[in-house]
């Protein structure tokens, strides 16, 4: 993964079998699950707004990039992952499965 991500544009990737949506916004770099809990749409096909939310491309449900919680009153959320970017690349914290230890 390159360090030249376009702000507001989401990218999809698979890390250790987890489909991740990676977004750089005005507030930083965020990694969340790339699957909308409502109907399974790929969140990386959506867009990021000025409220630091990713908007589902299918039904326009917004999710806070920091917390993963839906912000429109829905009782849904997406998983968030710790993420760090430095000169050597982007690192996403994925917890190892018990059988990978």
C-alpha cells in the first residue's frame, strides 16, 4: 500500500482474510470493515463526507469512521481497526486467530 492515498477516497483490501475499507479523511486515516451490516454492500464503493463518515453506496447509511457506529439512528455498526501510516507503509491491526498464534 502506498502512502499517497487521496483524501476522502476509500480503498478496499484484504488483510488476513478480513475485507477492509481504508479511508483518509481530514481527521486522519481510518480502517473499518468493508461490509455494510445492513445489506452487505462494499463501503469502499461509497464516499466519505465532511462529517468524517463513510456513506454506504447502496442505501446511503452513514457510519462514523472513528467509532464504526451508524450515525442516522440505526442500531448498526461496522468493525474498526487500529491503523498507522509511516514512510514504510500502512499497518492495520488485525487480531490473530487462536490457531495462528
